[in-house]
């Protein structure tokens, strides 16, 4: 990378992540550590991810469950897998 971007609010982080998803051409690799900026109380995949996956973009992610409802987390992971995302889960991810 030729630069570093710093975002300080959940909304700006999420908006930039969506921009990157829309712009992706082949792969999106994610390291997903709590605290999350997305709504983790429900099961869904954001529109940017769905659209890019429809274009053939492959998603590979490592998730940390964090402090949230574990049953919802499991349902989210199942949904991501069903949509074609490759996932791994680790109890604790480093910074």
C-alpha cells in the first residue's frame, strides 16, 4: 500500500469498507475483530458485498465472535457461508 487511511467513527469506517467492496474486482480479505461497526444484532449481508459477490468477487474472512449474542453470530456465519464467503473463526484476534 502507498498510504494509510485513518477513520475514527463507525459510520466512516463502514462507508469506506463498502466503497472498497464495490470497487473490488477479484478478492476481499477481511480481518473482523470486535468492536464491530456493522449491526451485529441481526443476520444480513450488506448490499455492497452481495453486489460484488454477484460480479464474482471472492470473500475470505477471519472473524472474532466478540461480545455479542453467540447464536446470532453463528447464524451470521452460516449466512455468509451460504452466500459463498470463506470464513475462519478465532476466539481472539490480535490487533
